[in-house]
C-alpha cells in the first residue's frame, strides 16, 4: 500500500509534472495519486495544505509539500539516484531549461485564466503580454531543441512535455506548433512513453475554450 499521497487535478500542468515524475522514478507503489478539487472550500486538499494548490505531496508523517519543485525534490530523494530528475547547480544549462519552461507554464496559466473570465472582465493588456511571452519563449525552446537540448529525460523534459500537452489540449488558442518543427517533433515522440500517455490532461477548458484547429486535438 502506498504511504504517501500526491494530490493533483487532471488538467493541471504543474501537477502533471509530479505525476509523470512518480512514474519515471518508479514510485507508483509508494505514492498514491489522488484527485483533489480546486478553489473548493470542501476540497480534500485543504486540511493538509492551506495554499490549496496542486501538486501537493502528503508524506506519511503528515507533512505536506506544496509547489512543483519541492515536490520533485522529495520524489527524487525517494528514488534510485541514477534516475533523479532535478538538475543541480553543477548543471546550470539543465537548471536554466527547467526554470525557463516553468516560467512559460506560469505565463500560459495566466493567459488561460484570463480567457476563462467573462468577456467583459478580460484584460486585453494581460492577454497581449502573455501571448507575446509565450511566443517568445516557445521560439527559444524551438532553437534549444533544434540544437539538441531537452535530450535527457529530466525535470526540464517533463515540464516541456507537460507545458505543450496543456497547450495542445487545454489552451488551443496558442498555435504553438506553427513554425516550431523541432519542438513539435520532440513533443510527438514523447507521447507513447508511459509517463506521458498515462497522464494526458482532459481536452477543453470550459465554455470559453476555443475549438482546436482542424486536424488536431
Ligand atoms: N507555483 C505552483 C503553481 C501550482 C498551481 O498554480 N496549480 C494550480 C492548478 S494548475 C492550482 O492548484 N490552482 C488552484 C488555486 O489557485 O486555488 C507550482 O509550481 O506548483
């Protein structure tokens, strides 16, 4: 019986990184992955984590770790050292790649949240800023992947696959594949891997979700 609980929401790109990590690190028999509702006063998560965000990892001594990177640190510490996902300061390029993708997810999350507001509450300024940020970072990621980056299956790779998996299914407004063939190829090649295939987010983001472009989804 798993003694730890990883709370997640199926659509969360952050929680997906942690869910993928549990599979990549062979921790499925030690960590139970449980769905939690978000922004819900009755959520199973709140008694353990007042922040109320996923991923959250509840340890067997009652400690709850919140935020993706600390959760990954804990999961890494439980795994075979040869499989560890988080780069250390001795690998600054890998650390930079991981941070860059996390920053991209933050921007996409803000953009997506803005689109889910009623039309009269949306900020065109925020949408314009996040649209530009996402395109700018994705262009650099395309360059990085074309130059051989993201070849290792580390935390940056998990974050990259989760980020664009979110765009692909829940933020279809962003046509991230356009002009980014290396990124698209890396993403497509990742799909059969069990950690990816078993954690696909549901399609759609609610009533404001634009339909995916023809031929996708
Ligand atoms: N900085 C956090 C972000 C996590 C996050 O924002 N998760 C979202 C789901 S994508 C959440 O739990 N939202 C619930 C809320 O904001 O109340 C991390 O790295 O884990």
